């Protein structure tokens, strides 16, 4: 039995059928595997299958009756086909053999069906055809293009409507959604200087980020490394770290983080403040606040003040000169990390609710901000309803604020997460 594929199948079922978040499901199960190579394979199979679900489903449907096939068996076919089409180092016989073994654990009577169907599939499908690339500036067949990259048409139409002048960028975003993100991390200078860190781990050959300070790129997984376990680094996307740098923090600043969990940006703020006690954090979720506390403890952050409350409703006599609002959002910018997001885009009422929360956070932040103070508003989405439109509305209603900077990164530009960043200054 190959435990990696059996576990991969189990996790994909949990993500697609139970609608759990892939990053959390993987995190809860990854330590069941000892070998780093096997861990990488598990992550690739799980995320790759979900990233390409619509495409794989379409192909598999030519060989089976989808309406009469058990859902776990369908997922098994998708997972097996993904390995055949996109994992060129895995032999065909191994893919079929392991699939049959997993099928027996689902329903032994279906193992023969799985065996015959998969053998037929791998004999007729040509991986080279399925790996053809598209030119984002010249999409001839939109339906075929969206199917190839498993991108839902309703989400594509929403984005094309919002970015009618940036069709090529949206097409590049679609192509990018099935790529593998870089492994990036921030050196925790509260525990070790950047110079000492690089001197201590020369064999890793880390490459400095061209986007954010204190951030490096790794070719190898770091989640189980001693440097990660000991809090010398924090795994963080380059754009996530860059958001914090737009605050231009000095050690004299009083800083408020209104939406802290899981604590990546807050921990960077604490690092830039040298953990001097001038950071106040809020998060509405008790369970997620525990995660913040765990991260702070591992990173050696002792003086940040963490509160569990709705920061859109807090009242304080303290005035902050720097406020970060990393607002709750639809998360479209992190689809390549959490591919299930694109299949659960929600309805209009969901989007309106998020917009209400986002504007409420801004409206309370302005009351807590000192004169000449700075607000950095960010989201990991590319949905204008949660980004540009929110800031435009806020500025129209608050003439005492000016926009210093606004940028939308789609993520394909430098293989980062997609992020929106707006920097606002209170003028009176």
C-alpha cells in the first residue's frame, strides 16, 4: 500500500466533499509523513488535483457515467489522471496499481472497474496535448481556455467586467492559478540577525526577495526545518510582508493591527518595532487568536497586546499614528495556495456583507487615527468590490483623508499572492 496516495485521496475527499480549507487539512495531516519527498508529493497531488478539478472532471466524464459513479471513486479518477498528465516522473503502472488498491478500500467490487477504466484512460490520453500553453493576449476559444485552467466562468466574467481594460492581466491570472507558489519566508530578527542567519545556513542557498526586506526564497520546503520550529523564520508571502513595509514603521510609532490572525503581518510589525510594546492587536475570533498567541510565542514576541473583539466597534482614547487593516475578504488572490476558493465564490449577498465589514473597519480606524496618521488597507483578493470600490467610497465620504498609494497585484507578475494595497493619510 502507498500511504501517500491513500492519504492524498482522503484529504481531497475532505476538502471537496466537506468543503474544508485545503491549507488547514494539509497542515493537520502533513506530519503523519516522515519523508520530506513524500510530503512534497502529497501536497502536489492534493493541491494539483483540486487546482485542475474542472479539467480533470471533464476528461474523466468521457470514460464513466458521472451520475452513477460514487463520488469517492470519481475523486480517485481525478487524482490518478492528474498524476498521469502532470507528474511525469510517476510511472503509469504505479498510478493504476495504487488507484486499484484505494478502490478496494472504498468498495472492493469497484476495483475491476477502476482498473479497466484507468488503463483505457492512460492509453488514450496524451500528456503533451494537455500541457499546451495559451497566450493571455490572444485567447481564441474562451470556453476551452477556462476549462484547461479549471477556472469557473462566473468568476471569470465578474473579473472581466471589473477589469475590462486589463483582459490580458485577468487571463494571466487564470493561467497562474494552477502554478506552484514560491516558498518564501521572513527572517525573524528578534531572534537572529539576517547576517547571522545566512551565515548559519549557507547550504540552503537562500535567494533574497526583490520585493520585501528581510524576506528570502527557498528551493526546498521549510515547514519541518529547525529554523522554522525554533522561530528563526516565519513562512510568509513576499507581498504579505510588503504590505507591512508600506506602513514605514519607526520604533516611536504607536501601531494598531485591526485584523490580526494568524499573526504574520502583526509579527512583522512587532519585529520592526523591536517588540517595544507599541503594538496593539485585535481579532474577532477566539480560536484564531490562539493561533496568534502560538505564533507570537514561537517568534519571541512578548510585548504585543492581543485583544479578542470586533475592531470595527472598539472605542479607545488612545490615538495611533499607524493602523493596518488587513481586511477579511474573498481570498481570490491566494487561489493557487487554496484552490478550492475558486469553486465557492458565494453569492451577491456574501460580497455585500464583506463590503460592509470592510467599510466599517475603515470608518472606525479613522476615529482611532492621530492627525497625519497612516492607514494601510489591504486584502488578498483582486475583487474590486472589496478593494478599489471600498477605498473610493471611503475617500468620497472623508475629505480629511488623501490617497498616497494604491496598487493591485494579481500574483502572476512575480509568482506571489494577489494583493491589493492602499495607503491613506489623515490630513486634519
